């Protein structure tokens, strides 16, 4: 069950004109997709695997339905399915973890935390749960507590998507002012997943901030080549080219921003010449 990110079953940087690369919409898509894809036979009781039974199969069906509703932002229906899943299988770590995600979206922090903690009490080493709980902590002002959760998620050598907790750790490191740590996490994430949009975007921003235009351009151009442009990714590229010498690229990107996203905040900043805005 994966939130970030994120993110990975094929992440897009944008799916509408107002998405951002680091917001929770990517996480929501990832969580729902992972729920459907995993279809795990059973949750883990500390110390021993549970045997697949008709109970766990029936609960999984409810969890998969809940994941679909979650992705559609139909949170009431998602909660109904999760309660039904737990009525069938009260030891489902997946169901509790999904409850954490739904309540997180609803802004019910205490219930979200309870869901994540219940899930981790059943499956303490589950990398997806650790990543999701870390993202919850990061989103609720506890970035310093979140990073150890991401690091714990990376301990499983068989974890299929380690780039996710790495880029989440990078985001949280930025929030506590650790730019060097953030860059290290983003670089590791990029090395593992060279199409990771969160890592490319933030590495471009970090290098632009320090004045390394060539490195910033490298990540920005890879990002624009890999995904459809958004107002945010075009604005990043424009700010990079403004620091360089390629006026043709600057003018072309500016025209593209005005044409594709005329009502965006970024187009308004371009109009005002507010490149530091």
C-alpha cells in the first residue's frame, strides 16, 4: 500500500493543469494502484506469516474496492468498504493502513495516526506501511520523525520501489532545512528510478538555487522529455534558462507556458517578470 510518490505503477507529473510534483495527489494514485496490484494473501503477524484463507480473500476484495474509491476521492464509500473488510478480518494490516490514508485525506489526524499504528502493530516491517506513515508524519509537521520511517522502509532488500521512500525523505529533509540531506536522498532516488519526476524536479530546483545552471537544466530537460508539461515544470525550466545563455529556449518555453496555461499563477508571474516569485 503505497502513498508516495506518489508517485510507480506509471506516475505522471501532472494529470491536470494544477497538479504539483510534490503534492498528495500522486501519493493517492500510488496508494490505490498498489492496493489493487498487491492483492496480498494475508497480512503479517509479527514473527509468522498468516495462511491464506477464504476470510482473507474476502477481506482483500473489500480492500481493493476501498482503494478504487480512495483514488476517486469517494472517501465515504472507501470507509464503508474498509469497515466491512475489518469486520471480515480484524487483523488486516492493509485495511488499517488504508484507513490511515483515508482519514489523512479527510484531515482527521488522530484517526489517521491510529490507523497507521494499528497497521504497523500487525505488520511492523511492511515497507509500504512505513512509507505511508512517514508521509503522514511529514504532512503533519513531524518531518524529523518521518525520515526514520522512510529509512526503515528501505531495510527490506526485496522492496520493489525504494525510490519512493527516498524521494519522500528528500521532501521532508527540505522541510527541516537539510538541503544537503535532501539532495542525497533525491540523487539516490534518481539513480534507482531515472524517470522519477519528484526527484528530477527537486534536483533541478536545488541546483538552480545554488547557481549550477547546467545541472539544473539536465534534470529539468529530462523531466520535460519524460512527462507532459505542467505550468510548474515549465516555470522551473524558464527560470533555469533565464540564468543561462540560451534565449531561444527561454522564449520557446515562455511561449509554451502562455499558450498551454494562460490562467496559471506561473503565467502571471512570467507576465510580471517575477522570476523569484
